C-alpha cells in the first residue's frame, strides 16, 4: 500500500501529531506499506524547515524511507526558501497538484 499524508497546519502540536501518525503507520504490523510520503503546504512548511523542533522526528522518518515533499507555492510571501529546508526534502511545484497526482497513482490519502 502507498500512503500520502497531507500536512497544511502551522500548529506545532499538529506537527508532532502528523509525525507520530506517520511513525504509527510504519510501526503497525497489520499494515503493509510500500511507499509513504508526506506532502506539506501552507502552514505545514514549518514542519520541514531546518530549525523545526520536529527536525529529529522528520530525519528519523526519512531514515525509515518516508519521502517528504514541500509545495514551492508556499514559499511566496515568506522568507523561507529551498535552502532553508531539512536536507532531503523534495520541493514540488504545487502541493495540491502533487496530492492529486499521487492519489491518481493509487496512494491512500490521509490528513491527520
């Protein structure tokens, strides 16, 4: 099963919740996952910046094979750019476009 998590909220508590949800999915022996991706847009950007309090959790999930993607459109109106992201985060032209593409490819959509 391929799964895509959508994260668009700037609430730090929800940053913890989404990383915990991803880890819980990976730890669930009753669910066989092939690919797990998290697409961030809007306020979700703060999860993926290098100085994020959740950086260690993101890097641990990356080590477990989770792919993190950040919407390029979200950079508009902020002082954040690609160089400010945690290493390994992919930048996609549009978060919603990436979500649509992945769902079309058969990914299960989850929004904690």
